[in-house]
C-alpha cells in the first residue's frame, strides 16, 4: 500500500519552487541596475570619463548577474514563473538602456537601436502571443546574438574612456573592431528574428490544422 502511495506521489508534477530565491533576487537586482547604469552613462552628456568607467562596470556586473542567475536556476531547479517573465524584461531593459543611451550621446546612430529593439520587443511579444499555441524555446542563434550584442555594447562603452590613454592608431583599430562586432550582432539579430517568425507561422498553421497539441507537441 505504501509502495503504491509512494509511486502515485512520484507521478505528481513537482511543485514550482518559491519565487523567493537567489536567481530571482539577482534578476530584480539587474532591473534596479538599469536606471543606475543609464544615469552614469548620460551624466554630463556622456563626456565624463569617471562616470563612463562606472557605467561600463555596472553594465558588466548586470550581464554577469544574468549569467549567474540562469546557471543557478537551472542547476538547482529554481525556475519559476516570475523568473520566466522578469528575466527577459531585465535583459531587454538593460540592452535598450545601453543602445538608446549610446544613441543619445551620439556614439551610435539611431538606426542601430531602432533595428535591434524593434526585433527584440517584437519577438518577445510574438513569443507571448504564441504561448497559447506552443512554447518557442530560445535558439542557439539567440544566445549567440546576446553574446554579440553584449560584446559590441561593452566595446562602445569602453572606447570613450580609453580615448585619451591609448594611441590614436589603437583607438581606430578598437573602433573598427567594435563596429565589426556590432554589425555581426545586427545581422544575427535580424536572422534569428526572421527564423522566429518562420517558426511561429509554421506552428500557427499546424495548430489551426490540428497538427499539434496546445503544448506544441505532435498530436
């Protein structure tokens, strides 16, 4: 009898972990770091070297929390509904603040944040819309996109503070490299965005024709 009870209990779906955990705390911390980063980046019109160094430090720390909270959540099974919603909000907010901030101080042309952010928020909205049909997991290309965006933004944040302490030739090389990485980030951002749209159309058509169940699995 006890064996049957234990067996039946083992078949019950695991309860969701409490949202009061370290990964979620790091996610909230990352959200709170966004306005701090933006204030530091825009201080004195972006022309103050000290605040620009601090803006870079805050940005890198925020991205580090993104890595740590994801690893902890997966390793210790601390994935929660709150985390699923708050984590992408934190990531998108930080990226948006960095791209828009760099455009405001005229270190990036406005078309760069427009292209990237339209894709980012558009695909986020699409994935929320598709939840009732199927879960669209993050692709490998999406992870590469995030890495490229992070490196590109980090380089652009770094260039100004270094301008007065490195030779002009090195500065020019660093600037060219930053633009190469940013261009790669934009290309991957667009390609992965198109891929998500193609997946969404395919899943939607399959759902409409009865080809998939609500969770996206084959019927």
